């Protein structure tokens, strides 16, 4: 994200902060910026408009709260909040401070998604009635923070969050969670893998699967009455990578190679343009809808508190 920030003409890297002076200075030396020891030292600066926060989800509320009270716009790594109530509290502060909060699903800015969305509505596949999506990878090392419950670890808030975001992008917001299942890791108390099914008001369905115990998968499929579209690297396409779409119809198949793109730079450009636009209400609503879906997956799977959290206006 830092090299992309520096490549983006609309943003300027001023300072990086770490819990230790030595680590901050090491990173600052690489990227030619100032260093700050401690996150508060960054938030106190008046020459900084926005903060990029790559911290784990479990500490987002603490540091997002401080950043919003300091009047800073936020680019926050996914997932934004540990639960729906936490998202509501942070977004109340965002409204009071009139600050933009952006959840960093940079994949949505990759140009391949324009092609995927066109196939949803162009009728080339006929009536697209089902979206299937899978994101997962082999087991992580035991000391990875994603196994730490206190830090917001677990497959749901990590790869599962990609699944809810992709479903929103293709089927719209306000999705109903028809069912869900989560498999817990007994040693760590976090989700190891899971599945969920969503439906929009038009009756279109999304079936998703995610986890930390797969071979690497990063796919979206659109199933229509005339054909099917499959992708090969839809969430993590690196700069220089040319995505391929496979379109299958009765008795024929076509591979479409798309141009390479840099969704990291695209995300910074998008973020900067939204800050300059000044109207953040829709982005706050998107964050709440995302938090609602993740919460309802927990409830439907039996891993929640048994209470649903309706999406409230911010």
C-alpha cells in the first residue's frame, strides 16, 4: 500500500508510525518520509489529513476512535469492525467528525470487475440467477495474528469479509442471509472455514465459501440461463497480472484475457477523490451493511449471540 500511495498523484506520504522508534525509522528510511514513535504521535500532527490503518481488526475500535476524534479520514484494512455494535460506535464518531472511513477492499477497483459486472447485466449469460465465490488458502503459521481471537482473528473477518463484499458488489446491498455455517478451531477459538448463502430482492442468490484450510482459491462464477462465467484471480491480482475470464455456453467456451491493472493505486485515487467530494454518508452505510452481513453469518451459524442487528441509517 505504501508504494502505491507514493505512486498516486493525489496523495502524499508524510509520516509512518510504529510502536517502536527503531521500526518506524527503518520503514521511513525505505520510503523517504518522517518517522513517529507511537501512533498518537501521528494523530497529533496537523499536517496529516488521512491515516492508513493496517492494524488487526481487534484493535480497530481503539485506534479508529482516536483517529476520528483527531479529525482524520481513514483507510482501514478489512475487516473494519469486530461486530456490528462496534461499527455503529465508530461510524457515529465519523459522522460527528465528518470523516470518511474506507474499508480497504482494493480488489473492487480493479478493472476486471467492470467486465464481471457487465456480464451480470448484458444478457450474454442470460438471466444470472446464481453467483458462486470462493476465497481460501492453506493453513497459516501458528503465530499468525489471524489465529488470535483478541486481535479479531478467524476466517470470517478475513477471507469471509471478501465474500460478503463481492456479493454486495454483484447483487447489491441489503442482502438476506439465508443460511451459514462456521467451523471453529478448538485450540484458538476462531473460525477455520465457513460457508454462507445470500439472496437479494430480485431473487438472485450468492453462495460463498472461505477458509484457512483450502488449497489457494480466489474465484467468482456467474451462472446464467445461457452460460457461465468463471474468473481465475479475482481478489488478489498483482500489478502486471492479466486476469482471464472463461465464458462457457452450450457446446462452446471462450477465454478472455483482460488488461493488467494496479488496484492498489486505483484504491488510493478512489479514496482521495471521495475525500475531496465531501459526501461520506453512502460509504458509512456500506460499512454498516458489511458489518451486518458478517454479524448475521455468525447468528445463522449458531456462533452468535442470537440477536440480529438491523442496518440503521447513519
